[in-house]
């Protein structure tokens, strides 16, 4: 495997809330490779968005990176403190597509001026040159009649077109990394497919490395090369999309995949994960998923598992992979997916 373009190691993010300390990210690690896509999946509140915001210096004022490293182009982004330092990275080399295009865009400014602002700030373009480049980018993201649309306001655009504008702002400076935070959540299925196809085409044109944050495992299967599964502020499993879907090893990944409606059996209740995630205000001992895991071992409640390597590209943080652990079979839906994959593979 080649060297990652971005490598986060043991990142801890904390927030000060009403006199208490909340640990939102608990030693998470992630590798992103050039020209590839990694999808970060997990329940709401698992730390997906907070983790990726550390790559752009976009944490809220009451949050900070407490420890760990985020290596990018020979620099440790975890050590950045000033806005001046972040402006050399944010937008220019690492950009973000936000979840809700209506709140991501300024309703009082024309669409053209909002894209143009990025070009003026990061590329020093001015006047007609900046305008021409803005119109070119609008066309690049599939906006019809971009010269006319340049002078229109966000409310004159549909939801799908607004999302295209948000993507245009993100790719305006040809960044190396694009972070997409639930980019299709507010869109209908047809428009979702168009936006995913647009991002895929831009990735090929601009050689982008992409991080997707999503709840939709269907999207993951279509767009990702690698998958990072997050739970309670930690990446508990990481591997290629085939390894995570067809050979998952962590009980939480088993539970997440078993919850897919398409794996349900007609006439039987759809599987759901019992219990709730732990409070991140608390000091979590052992495997954070242990209280919700019917197959948890005694050690899961005492010691946090290290990463065990399954393959050169696949690691999982579970005691079940320890050579001394008893053999525990994955649930039937997971075994069925594996059998199906093996039939197609042969």
C-alpha cells in the first residue's frame, strides 16, 4: 500500500460543557489514500463530524484536540492553533461539503459572489477573471446556464442545485481532500444519485481524496474504497469496503449491517440494536459497545481492546480477535452476506 495522504493517529477531542469535560473523540485513527474514498459510518453522536472537523480546524470554540496527531503534507494539523495557520489548509487543500445546503449558503448574497469569494481569498483572482472562473465552476458542477445563474440567490435554486453550488464552493480551489458530511441527506433519491455521480466525476477530474460521513450504508457500498466504523468516539473497525461488508469482525459492525432492511426476513421483525450508546461525559472502561453486545466477553467490561490486524488493510478493535478468545460466530445475516460474496467471487 502507498503512503496515506492524511494519517490521523490516536486523536482525542474534548469539549468543555457547563463545567464538565466531554470526550467526543477517544483516540480515533484513520488513513486516507490519494485518489481514494473512505466512508465514516456509525450512529448519530458517534463522533464522525467532530473527528473530521479537526482536519479543518472547525471545532467549536469550547472544543480542542487534546492529544494525537493528524499528519498532512509533513505537518501535524493537531498542533495548529491560529486561524492564519488554518487558512493555509482550509478551503485551499482540504475542503468540506456540508449537510444542509440552505444553511451552508448565505441567503443575502448571490450564488456567484459566494463562489467568487473563495477564489479571491485563496487564489487571488480579481475582476473579470474571478467572474469567468466562477461561471466555469458552476458549469463544471452541472448548473445549466451558469452565466445567468451567477447573479441569482440561493432561494431561486432547488435543493439539488443548492447542493451543487455548495460542492462548487468546496472544489473551487482544487483541494486535495474533500470532506462530504451527509451530502445527500436532505435530497430525494433521484437527486441523491445525481449528486453522488457528480462527486464521483469530480474525483476523477481533480484526483480528489474523499471522506464521506454518512448513515446510509447503501451510499457507502456505492462510493467507498475504504470504510471506518465509529462508535462512542472511536474508530472500532477499518478496512476495504469488501472487508467491512462481507468479512466484518467487530460485533458493532455485525449489528450495524444486520440492521439493514434488505437483510430482513419477510414476516420477521427487523433487527435493531438494543440499548443506547454510553455517555461521553463518563469514563468509559473496556469496550464501549460491551453493554449492548449479547456476545460480550468478561474482559470487554474491563480492558479496552487494542487493534487486531485481520489483513494488511483490515483492523478491528475487539477481543474476539485475540488468539485466546473463544470462537464466536457472526449473526446469520452476516454469514449469508459472506456466502453470497464468496459465490460471486468464484
